[in-house]
C-alpha cells in the first residue's frame, strides 16, 4: 500500500504542475475542455512531425474516420490546421498551430520543472539510483 500511496501523491503533484503550465499557455477554460484523448493526438502529431491522417491513424491504432473526427475538432478549437500535400493532392498533412505549439511547450516546461523539484529533494547519488530504477520500470512496460 505504501508504493500505491506515494505513486498517487507523485502523480497528483505532476498533474498539478502540468495543469499550471497548460493554463498559463492556453487558459484554464481551454484546459478544462481539452481531454486526455485530444492531448494524445496533439502530442502524437508533434512527435510524428506533420503526419497525414492515415499515418496518424496507423500510429494511434485507430481508424482514419476516427482520426478525421478528432482532428477536425482540434482544428475548430485552434490546436491544429491541415494543409494539402504538394506531392499528392488527395492527401492532407496535420500541423500544430501556434496554440498547439504553446501546449507542447507548456508540457515540456512542466516536465523540466518537475525534474528540477526532484533534483532539489535528492542527492546526486539518489538521482542516479532513481534513474536506474526508472530505466527498469520503463523497460518492463516496453516489454508488454
């Protein structure tokens, strides 16, 4: 139970930190309307670097119509825009708008601040131990 308790506490601190930075970037009303599902789309589009609808669907393991519906909603909300491919006029690529880029940057800043809070609480040796433990945990998730 102790592990679960502290994981819950750390997760709560992390979530608060992320929310603070996102609110600063796009406003609290916008953060309230951005679901985790929508956030995953924004994050994946950033990671893939302007994918097509098909590429995004394949990566997320969903259908192209599902991607189209969510992408169009995120376009209406101002997080994305789409542009027709100059190579294949039947294909459109998804791009992050300035608002979408601010959201990604907010996440990045929040992660850095959270890591700095951990650095402040631990010695260098403890940080090295924690990193090694995290490597094991990440590896175990990656095997599934």
